[in-house]
């Protein structure tokens, strides 16, 4: 299953422009329909190398589904709107887009002036949206005389936190508590990335320090983009973009930095499976036991796991095949608990 990332921000902050840039679908930016979803795949030189070495017929990169959440205003009396909740179901991370560029129609707006305030205000809205279903549920539980139940007691703790404007994610809930809450789709529980859409003007050092510090406090990954300008450059042939990107201070494309940021936020690594039929990239949290990584490929592989054969992509490319790697004694044999690291080829021996 592809990762699912939610994109949200105040209207006019550049959410759709960012999605257009991330997906390479420039036409999206001028469409003004409802919220959209795009699947984007990771540029992955290691995958390309493996495809070449194995002469594979198919290459499957890491895919990320990016969903615009759309309208964030709470439904009267009950949390986020039904459509918004549906789009937010099962998010792996939440990305907030802040408007840091000036608009000609509002003279009062200084570029990047209030990034930290805008973040604060967005988080406040999410906190309110998360509060509403809690209040409704607590009312029900109280009427039913279940206010001392574990669920009610947990909800009361969440309520106190949210009323202070603090996100649930910072509460250090344990796995069991998170499981109890999984039906609610709380947005302040999702890992957070912040994208400041700062436009061509850039952002001053003190403002940068301010928003950077706020994000660090929230455990959020922070990045900057000039979404519209970079999108306009997409019209140029790839080879001609360099100097213009440099002028904008863009060292690597937003799309790449966005995905890097996500990987950092979710502590993910990539491992690969290889055959002539298909070379494929998979993501798991850093240090995931080999048997769980195997389960990601197929549940039978987890159930009937015998051992893992592991080699780094670099060595695998050098040696040219798994058979040769085995001959050269470079294919390591590892057990169930072996912690997977970034950039390894995994071959699972299993029996069901
Ligand atoms: N100057 C400037 N305008 C931008 C930038 N990003 C988006 N815009 C413009 O801001 C307006 C709103 O953008 P849009 O992506 O539709 O915002 P959304 O409402 O958050 O989806 C559009 O007219 C965009 O062209 C930017 O980086 N600089
Ligand atoms: Mg939009």
C-alpha cells in the first residue's frame, strides 16, 4: 500500500500549486475544482542501477499518494466535514502549507511576515476540529454512565491537551492508546511536516529562525519552497532550468526535498527486491526486523520466514547478480530479528 500524505493550508496559500509541482501536472494549478489526489514516485538512482544490472522488465519505485484535504472548517457541532474526514482517513503524515509570499491585492501583507503565527492558527483549528468528536463522545459516555471507562478517561486527557491548543501527537501516547483512538482520525496525531511557500522574495533570517524553532518544538520537519516560480520553470527543458533554479536559491527540486523530508519525519528506509521480472523499492521504518520487512512483501513470507539473504545495493551492482554474490560469499544470511538498514537488497527464504 502506498503511503498517504495529506496536504492542507488556508485557501490561497498555494496547496494546489504545490501539488502541481510535486506531481509534475502543471495544469492542476489553474484548475479550480475540488480537492485532488496525485500519486508521486521517488526518483531513485539505486533502483535504476538495479534495473540495469538485472535487466528487469519492470521497475516499481516508492509511491506516495498526496491528497488535498480541502475545506478545514469544522462541521457545526461535530469535527471536520465528512468529505474532509474521508480524505484524511489513514494519513501517514500531515503537511501544512503556509503562505509566505505577498499578494498584490493586500498591501498590508509582508512576505513571510507571519509564518509562525499562521502555523499556530492552523494548529489551533486542527485542535478544535479534533476536540469536537471528543466532546460529543464524552457526552454520550457520560449519559450512559461510562465516564469512568478507560476510553472516557483517555478522551478527557486528550480534551485537556487540545483545549490548551496542543496537538495530541505531543502527548507520548502508547501503542494501545493510539489503537483505542484509531477510529477517530485525529489530525493532530499525525506526524507533521511544514512547507513554507515563501515565493521569490525569500524569507528573512529572523523569521526563518522563528518558524524553524516552532517546528522543532512541534517535532515537525520544516522546508521552504517557491512553488509558483518553480512550477513556471517546469516549462523549460530540464537542462535549461539550472541557472534559474540557482537564482531562486533552489539547490534541489521541491519534489525531492519533500520526499526526503517525509522519509526523515517518518524515519523510513528503502530496501529492494530484485528479479528479472521486477525490481521493486519498499519502505519500512529504520531498523524494522527482517521478518516484518518480508511481511510487507507478502504475508506468506512473514508466516513462513526461514531466513533473509541481504546485500547492499552497491555490492549487488558490483557483483552483477545474487548468484554471483552468493558465490563470492557476499550475500549475508540473517535471521528474523535482523534490523533492516537503508539501501539493502532483501531476498527472503520462506516455506508455507
Ligand atoms: N507570488 C506567488 N504566488 C503564488 C505562489 N504559490 C501560489 N501562488 C498563487 O496563489 C494563488 C493561490 O494558489 P493555490 O495553489 O490555488 O492555493 P490553494 O488555495 O492553497 O490551493 C494562485 O493564484 C497561485 O498562482 C508563490 O510561490 N508566489
Ligand atoms: Mg486549492
